[in-house]
C-alpha cells in the first residue's frame, strides 16, 4: 500500500524533478510514484488558484427598449413594419420582397 506524501514531500520531489534529465515516466519510476499522482500534485502545487471566489452583487437589471415596429433589411433597403402585423402578413411581405 502506498504511503501518502505530505505537501512538503511533494515540493521536494518537484525540486528534484527540476534538475532531473529524464522524462516524467522515468522520474516517477525512480521515485516510486504513479504518473497520475505526479500530474495531480504538479497541477495542485503550480496552480495559483485559491478557494476564494469573488462575487459581485447586481442591484438592478438593465432596462430593455421595447420597439413597436419590425425592421427588415434586404438588398432593396431597410423596411419597417408595425409590430401588430400578423405573422402571415409578414411572411407574405417577405415572399414578395424575395421574388
């Protein structure tokens, strides 16, 4: 059964790794550690993340502008229609513009 290494032991291992001339697999074999543990602790010790998460309170929602018209743009120009226009009427207009 493997013995769990302390934070200090891992730091010492990585100092040894810095001067090691072989690859990760050879280093792990020489030090009798698993490759997955090597990568796990390397990421943990080199990470600059903390457990602290900064949050920002939002006190108001941005206001949305409601438009009372529908605007379409095509090769012929910019077309503006009242928002009360039914979908079938709008489809008919689009079909007419595309022909």
